[in-house]
């Protein structure tokens, strides 16, 4: 580009370049774990149904430039055009499901204890209509709660072993292409991912 053309282009794009400079620094760098959703179709055929022509790829970021994003998935590296990418998500680590496990365990443990205490006919511990020696309703409720606490403890332990990956969307409108001045009066093209 000629210096005059570069200057005119820089003046036109100056507001957007300034806005980009004010945003927080991007944290997408090589080695970041990403999940991409992109348009895909069988080889040589156009995608006829867009809702069925979406594929997903999970891998480690290798390269991000103005037109493509490349991920390493296992032993291979795949490149995707940014125009075909409909969703970009960044991994925020793994989380366990201890609290959900404890909640489910409490409900199941309490319900199971209640059923056991109220079954058995004439030997039922909580059914006064079948067993005149059954304990008081409040005591049965307390025993059911104890069963729920035991279930919550077991659910907490089991939920600790169930781990899922947390993903955070990177809005596609935040993928920005900007011009930066280079030596010799030239402008360079760069891409930034802003959060």
C-alpha cells in the first residue's frame, strides 16, 4: 500500500482501532483448549439442511489468524475458516458434581428410608394403622431425614467422581480484525479475541 492510502485507511479505521485497544487483553493463545461449532457437509456436496450440517471439534489452539483457526485434535491438526465457524467456546476447566450428587442423594435416601419405615404391614415402624406400636410421625420424619443425610453423603462422594468440562462462549462479534502500523509505512493485519 502507498503511504497516502495507508494514512487514509488509518484515519477511517482509527475509532475501531482505539476501541480495540481499550478492551481487556485477550487470553486466547496457543495451547488454549477450544470447542468449535462449524458448518460441515459431505465431501463435494453443499449443506442442504443447515441445522443438520453443523459439526463440532474440540482441541488445542495452534493458530488463529484473520481467516482461519487451527486446532490440534489428538494426532491431527484441522483448520477451519472463520466464516464457517458459528460458535467458539473456551474451556474453563473441569468441575465436579458433588452438590448435585448430595441433593439427589438426600432426596433418594430420604424417600427410600420413608418407604422402608412405612412398609412391612404389622411390623411397620411408622404405620400406626397397621402397627399400634409404631413410633410417632415426627420420629419417622426424623428417621427419614437421617436416611436422607446418609444418602447425601454417598451422593456427595459419587458426585465428586463425575466431572464435566465447563465451556464459555467467545462471542463471534468479538473476533476482530485490526490494522496495526508496521515499519516502512506499511500496515499489518492482526486478529484479536476480546472478552
